[in-house]
């Protein structure tokens, strides 16, 4: 969903800043607007400078190097969640991590930290591809913010960050029957929540013990073994629901 403005579908663009009263789009954004979308003078577009607001502009001129936009209005974007959910996701093989980033973006996750753990098979940096996936997903679902995709972290760096959250869902399939349930960890009043999901081979016993040493016990996502990307997506969805983002 790009955006609805006066009943018509309005395209959404992310930019460093939203200049008022006149703004010029150049480079890829100009090319996309002029050559791909074949936008016309007089049409309206939404510019998002990642501040949570939609800035509505009218196209007033095209030339070979830029598109000139005239500011119309600034509207608070109601699709952004109030919950700050950070997903710590182990890098996965193939394009599964991009798929995960796309779905987590649609679900309203604000920050995504890819990490490497003992059993991570994929070790290659993917930040550029992941940021592109987040950018496109934010446009598609009508967000005003593109989630922050950090550089790849180590497992220890992940553990060190987890202390900064109101609640932490350290998902672990071995927690079924003897760990915590997600609604025992999430009380619904949190402002900041972290979700951690492991790689295709799961967390090692040592990693589970290290997390427990830091006070983060395993949380079950049910009795079946989920694919890593399913666990991240399902976990994020349940957390959003428990924290009232779907009311
Ligand atoms: N070790 C698993 C096995 O025996 O096949 C594979 C790990 S699973 C594919 C990848 C990750 O998803 C796990 O590290 C965990 O974070 C999460 N996960 C999968 N199923 C889960 C469940 N039922 N409860 C909690 N977490 C789960």
C-alpha cells in the first residue's frame, strides 16, 4: 500500500529529508518516478524522511535531472507501531534472511540485527540486500519508517544488547514443556521488546546456557519445530498482538 490521498493511490518515497516548500528528487528516485511509474505533473506523492510523518507533495515539474515537488501537507503516519520490537535473527542460507526481513518489516519491527552463531551456515555479509528488502517492504506496506538493519553481530554482542529491553523472547525449541510460554514473558505493557531466533541448526547447548546465565531463559513457540524464518515471523506477530498493536 503506497498511500491513499483523497481516495487515489499515492506513491511513497523515502528520502533523507523533506524540504518545504519545494523539493527536488534526483537520481534513482527521479528515474523511478518519471520512467518506471510514468508519474505526471499534478500528481501527488508521499515523501517519508523516516520521522514517522508522511509529507504529501504535488509534482510541479519534470526535467532531465530532477522532479520538482511542491509541499501540500504533513500527516502523522498511523501505520507505525508504538512498540519498539527488535528482531535478532541468525543469518540463514539463500534468500531466507531477505524473506524474513521483508515479513518482519511488514509486521512493524523497528530494528533488525542479523547475527552469526555457532551453527550459522551462512557467514556472508548481506546488509545491502537486507536494507533493500526492508526499503521495498516499507514502501509496499505504507510505513513511514524503514527498519534499521544493523551490521552482522556476534552471539555475544547480541546477549550484551538484550539487557536494554523490557522483555526478551529468546526462542528455543527445547523450551517446550519446561521453559517459558511467550505470554508469560510478554505482559503487554512493554515499550521495548527483543525477539531472538536461531539458525537452521538451532542454538548450541552452550549458547542456550550462556543466554540462561544472562537471565534469558528459552521461550517456546509451540510443540513443533519451526523453520527459523517461521519462528521469527510468528514470534513477531504474537508479540505485536500481545502488546496491543493489532487492536
Ligand atoms: N534445532 C532445531 C531442530 O532440531 O531441527 C532447528 C532449529 S529451528 C529450525 C531455528 C530456530 O527457530 C531455533 O533456533 C529457535 O530460535 C526457533 N524455533 C523453532 N521452533 C521453535 C519452537 N517450537 N519453540 C521455540 N523456538 C523455536
